[in-house]
């Protein structure tokens, strides 16, 4: 073999990063805005379809940030994250959880405003908030503890456990939750993790009402 060709091959073998230009180690995330998919952000109209469309439009295999622009209140039924997607809720923006039973999946264990299932590299951040609108679940006020709605018509859950949570990462890996306010959950779980191999929480605020 020609000596110059051999030296060239050795050079690339010893410098593998030169061959990785099409797949960098830290690729720049794709950024999508829910506003570009039709989200109103007025807190009155449901933005579920726009939010889910933005998430679903994230390319497979690449990191993707789905942004909720401020100011805005984005009312939604359950939205489902997929691998690689991080929600970026800007300071001054709020994701509002729906308050109707039909806003959530049939299975009570999936009752979250935002949920990821069997996903990798997912999370939420940005300085904004997720609000479960717990006050709208109050049936009767009580000085000690208010009586809350309980969606237990099917018997799938018991007592006052039958209300939606804020965020769930179920069987997920590499979860990141940072710089986010979790406010007024209808049920006391703010964030639920199940079998997450790696996760990080940073700069979070929690506000739990007396009636949960």
C-alpha cells in the first residue's frame, strides 16, 4: 500500500471526531414554537392540538425544544412528550391543566397535564409555570381541608386520589426538570418519576394549596 495512503488512514483512525461532522456530539436543538402551530395562549381556548402538533413535529433522533412564548396561558388536555423533546416554558408563560374528565386519558394512572412514557432525553424548563388549577376542583370549602372532586366513577382509583397530577415521566431515562414553577396541582403529586435511570432537578418552585 502506498505509504501516503497508509498515513492518511492512520490519521483518520486516530482522529475519529473528524469523521463525525454529520452527527456532532452535541447537536444544536431544533426549536419550535407552539404559537406557530396555532396556540392561542389566552387561557380560554384549548391549545392541546397545537401543542401536540409541535411536539410531534420534532425530528426523530435529534434534540428538540418546544417553546411556549410569553406572555401566555396555554390551556390544554394531556399532552404526550416523545424522546428528545424538552418543553421550554418562558418566564411569564403558563401551561394550564384542563379541569374536565375528558381532558385526560381513560387510564387514571396516565392523568397528567404533561406526560412522557418510555422516553429518553425529555424534560421541562424555561422559567415559566405549570398550573393544575386546583381551585376549580373544589366541591365544598372547609376551614381544615376543602372537599375536592373525585373522578372515581369507574372504580379505577379510590377516594380523593382520583384527580390529575401535573407532570409524569413514566419509565423514562435522562429526565431534566429545571427553572420551572409547579403550581396548584389538583392532586398532590407535582412530578412523578418511575424507573428513571438518570434525572436532574434544579431551581424549582412548588405551590401546594390547602385543599389538595
